[in-house]
């Protein structure tokens, strides 16, 4: 097995081993993350009751805080008066950015043996005397009875309306009435509580149902997916804001609502599966990136090795190309120096041979220098260029070569071509290389065509021949440096493999592009597109 074949085998073996390792790692990560996700789901399932209790506690805390803040103390009423005391309480409540839990808040005062009903504006905190709401007639009856002595507090069976008394000298002198906003609770508060306490990674762990604890019972909220059957947890809550903090004592805490919750095992399984799928996706992406990095490493290693081989081949080719004319020059000069050739005609021919081979050497050196300069910033000049003149100059420079190859050159260059911006010498070398290549490799076709036309904001130049064409397998790498076709190597056609690479670099340095179209044995067409000035 050759050294190159052995290296290819080792590279493919490395990629295969890396792929297997990445696959094994992906499977192991999938299992590990699945176990972790299942353990986390079980832990969360075990504290499901605590999560349900947190919903009830949060509602009670919100309601207790609101009632404790909005109800003034008897001292505040005595010092500030009714309106200022309630306004101060509203401002304190409003500063906390409270939830809009109430649809109505009212203040009922005893004035000369009658009840004055003041509705509080929840936007600015002001009080305004209005008529009693018709739906609050049972509440009014209870409060009117309290004028003449102690009575049981008003009880709404659904727990949505409740009164909070203010005591002075052991008597109830004022009542603050609260009505909970059922629409807000059902559409906003309860869904937010479920999302906060009963969801894991956007997956619901269970369902809840809020009901009035007293008869006739009423369902106040049910989870969007319904309330499934199964073993449920039931908690009682909503003590109507009966806080025991500070001076205000609203009375005994009696739960008005019940909270039922059912854990859905399928939800926890969905959480586990979703977590495993997500972790699997992450693991696959990471391992694919690792595998891609390995493949890219092998690819660039192979490219570097190919480039090194091409450079060695280039050195060998250039050395051979340099040695041949140098040998001819040395031999001719030696004969002239020793006087072996004295006939004037032969001396002239010898000098012609020396000049011809010297030009060949100079051309090769210029080719190498141009290849290096194409990649150096600032190496190209930028001036207005007449492309028709550049093409004519390139054709004249290759005239001896095309005539030696027996090729007829047909030129069809539009007379009204616009100017372009670029380096005239570099562009002349581009077209000179293309015409020279056609003369060297397509001489069998005996014809070279040069066309130049304008297309919108660019000029298209086509160099065509009727030679044998370029095989499809070689077309992909035809513009790479140091690459020579198999036919050129077998025929030992002179060249370094830099010509077309130089063409591509110089054209792209001018903001253009070069393409090849060839369908053997019908010749080749090299198309250069250059933007107009």
C-alpha cells in the first residue's frame, strides 16, 4: 500500500472512530439526562401538595394585605376624618401596585340613624355618595340591623362580597365593603397561579378547581383542560381578608372557598419526555459539532498535504521549465564563446535562440511574481481602462504563439464598450494567459475566438477554442494553483499550473468573475465578467 493510500485509510478510520464515539456519547447522555429528569419530576410530584397550598396562601396574603391597607383604623378616622383617612389608605395601597382583585369598594357610614353609601373610586381613591346597589339589598338589611345592636356579619354564600367593620368604643361605626372581581380572578389570577406553582418547563403538573365552600355551591374556576377524576387534594381558604395585624381586627377567620387539585401522572411523564428530547437535541448538536470539527480537521489536513504536494510539484515543474531554456542558452553561449559557430547567419540564429529562451525565462518569472502580487494588498493599480485596447494588446502579445500553433484568431469586440476601473497590465496578463492556454492545449482545433459584449453594468469577455476540451473530473479544480490537466502532463506541455489560478485571482481582485464551460470534445469557453466603471 502506498503512503498516500495509508494516510487516507488512517483518516477515514479516525473519522469512523470519532463518529462511533460521538454516537455512544449521545446515547449515554440521553440516558443520564433521562434519569435526572425523572428524578426531578418525582421530587416535584412529591411536593405537589405544597404547591397547591402555596396557591391558597398567596391568594389569602394578597386579600389580607389589600383589606388591611384599605380599611383605616378608628384613630385615623378620628384624627383625619372619613374622607382623608380613606384617601390616605388608598394612596398607601396604590403605591404597592396591587392586583386588580376588586370590582367595587364602598364605605358605609351611620349618619343620624341612617346608612350613607359611599362608593370609592379605585382610580383616585375619592369617596362619592351614590344610591345603594340593588344586588346588595341583603347586605343593607344586615347593616341596618347593626345600628341598633350587635348582629351576625353578612355572609355571601359565594364569598365574593364581604363587609369589614371599623370599631370605636366597642361598637361598629363604619363598614368597608369589598366585592371581588370574579372575571379577573377567573381569567387572570388563577391561570397565573397555575403557571407559577403548578407548571414545570411550560408543562402543567395538574389541574385545580375553586368552589364556594357553602351551599348553594358554585364553581368559581376550573383549569382550562377540565378537572379530571382521580385522587384529589382539598384545601379551604379565603377568610375574607380577616387579618389580625395591628389595630384592625376583622373577626374570626372562616374559609369561604375550597381548592381542589388533582395531579396528572401523564403531565410528569410529558415533562420527563420533553426534557429528554430537549437534552437529546442538545447532545446531538454538540456531538455533531465535534464530529464536524473532526471531519474539517481531516479535510484541512488533506488539503494542506495536497497543497504541499502541489507546491513540490510546482517547484519540480518550474525547475524543469527553467533548466531547459537555461541549458539551451548555456549551450548556445558556449558555442559562440569558443568560436564553434562563426558563420554570421548561424550566429544570428544562435542569438535568436538565446533571446527566445531568455524571453521564456522572463515570462515564467513574471508569471510567478504576478501570482504573488495578486494576493498582496495595493499591488494592483486603479485607473480607467479601455478593455478593447487591452484585448488587442493581449492578442498581439500571443500572436507568435498562436501562429506557431497554427490557430486562426477571430476577434469580435464591440466598439462601444464602456471603460472599467483596474490595472491594464494585470488585465492584459489575464487575457494573454487565456489565449496562450488555448494555443497550447487546443491547437488541434486550429481556431480561437475572442468576444466582448456589454451586459447591463458589466462586460462579458469570452475566450473560446475548438480543442479537445477539459474532462469534467478536472473542471472542478481547474482554477486551483499548481493544478495541471492529465493530458498536459502526459504530453509534457510546458507550464507551471499557475496560469488559470492567476487569471481567477486577478479577475476577482477587479470585482469580477471567471467561469469555464466545456463539454469534451467540443472545446472550451472561458467567460470573464468585469464590472464597468
